C-alpha cells in the first residue's frame, strides 16, 4: 500500500501490485501459456509476448526472451501504448468501430520515434489494413530499431481477447523475415485459444 495524494487514503502500491501479478502469473494456466510462448521462441528465434487490452493501453501478461545479448525488458504487468505497438494497433483494429473511434479520439498519440503514427486519420487507415490482413506490425514505431508482428488470440465467440507477438531488433530480423513467422504465430495463437 502507498499513501494517496490525500494522506488519509491509501492506494495500491508497486509492491502489492507486483505481488498480485506474481500470484496471477503462477497458476497452471499461466504455466501452459508460458510453454506455448517458449515453444514459439524456440521456433522463431526471437522474443515473443502474450498481451491483452487494458483500458487504453496494452498489458503484458507473459513474455519469453530469446537467448540474445540485446533485449528489451518489459516484465509481465508492464503497459505499452496502443497507437505505436503491433499488439495495440491489432486490438484497436479488431474492436467494434464505435469503441475504436472513442479510443482514438482520446489517445495522446505521442511521437516516440520518427515512424510513430501520430494522426487519427493515419491510425484509422492502419486499422483498416490490419483488420483486412488479420495481423499487425510495428515498423520501429515504439522503439527505434525494433520491429514486431502480432496476431490475435480469439475466444470462442471470435473476439480478440489477447495477442501473441514476436519482436526483434532490425539488425537480427527484418520486418520481411518477421512476416515469414506468421504461420508459427498463428499456430501458437490457436494453442493459446484454449488457455484463455
């Protein structure tokens, strides 16, 4: 617990939040999900993650690092933006249009790299392409030199409840090569479907 702005009240502090995520992340379903990610990393050779939509951001539920010296560390429980990540844009593209429009109207769309989409019109166009393709990409939009490809994990009703993504530095994997991993990502997504 931590004190709020008004000292009479308390809020959930970082230690309690970390303990809650650790508790959630150590059940049997989490272990099975982690095995799916581990097998995927072994197949594609780069770091993979499992995310979900959390309000107006992406929440990392799990990730498995590739055995390379250069890595991006985002632990389970970390949040990343919607407008400039492969998973975030995927969630936007696959949600009902009215909800998407409401979110886009509220997103700050901060420029994080020279490739970040910062206009509502460009983000809407990107969402249309993603919806048509069934996958999303990050073209160095979140972090310079880092690309990603994400596919949805659909529930029994066909709604995108989560996403699986691979990301890598462009020095090790180009976006074109990452796109050749779509089949492996989709196979992993199908295995994750029963673990939602």
